[in-house]
C-alpha cells in the first residue's frame, strides 16, 4: 500500500515524536494494521490504535493506489473515540 504524507501530517508527527516518541514507522503501522478504522470528518477515515493510556489516531483519505495521511495525533480521550464492537 502506498502511503502519502501531507506536509501537515509530517509536521505533527515530528511534534508527537518530541512529546511522546511517536515515530513515522509507528504511524505507518497504525495505518496499515489498525486496531480500528472509524469514520472521520468530510469523507475521511481514522485509523486508530491504543497506545499507552490513550489512542494514536491517523485521519486519512483513500487514494487510487493507497492512502494519504491528513494529520496525526494522540489523545487520552479513549472513551470518546474507541468503538466497542
């Protein structure tokens, strides 16, 4: 799967790497092997994985041959975003 990073997503990844050690590889793994994919805003999807006591969330859109990462963030609001099956 081809993964395209927006400039915004790259900037956010660098910020989260400083704050919590979230690497580019970890984000790409979350996108390629997510624990969940939930609907996002404006037709986007959000791949998410539990990380520590929170969630790593990766909003993306599908493109012809892969995915484009829109942004990246970690949140402690697990109950707000996690969908129990």
